[in-house]
């Protein structure tokens, strides 16, 4: 799944959860805004984690290529 689609789905999930809590507690739009920020933070964590993982894989491949020569 593409990062953009995943970004939208995760944020949408948390915003919908916040919307549902707002309807339940009649506190519009507090929970929905909080849901947006939580969803955004979760996605930033996922993106940074993937970037570090990709960087490690790239570095390992670079080291493997250097030892083969």
C-alpha cells in the first residue's frame, strides 16, 4: 500500500474515532481534532521507522557490494 493512502487511512481512522467520541459526549470538535493530531503523530512515527529501516538495508547492500569487489 502506498504511503499516501496509508497516511489518509490512519488519520481518517483517528478522526472518525474522535468524531464518534464527540457525538457520544457532545464535545464537538475537541476529540476529532485530537484524533487528527494522534493520527498524524502515528503516521510520522511509521514513516520515520520505515525510513530508518530502508537506510539500514541500503547501507547493508552497499557494504555487501564493496566486499564483493
